[in-house]
C-alpha cells in the first residue's frame, strides 16, 4: 500500500509503516498544496502507473 504523509506530520512516521511504501508531500515536491490539489495529484499519479 502506498501512503502519503502530509507536510504537517513528522517525517519519522515513515519508520512506523515500514511494510508500506511511504512518501511525504515534500518527497513528491508537493509542498504547500491544498487538500483538493493533493488529491488530484495523487489520482493523476495512480492513473499513470
């Protein structure tokens, strides 16, 4: 399962979900995006896979 951590969450949470593929908003370069924008970006990325 892929999980996206919001920029307001500590990056160290990635370690708590080691069995999943974890990304932060910063990893994706999506800093300062609003929730609707994040959902659209995630959906577009899923469709490209």
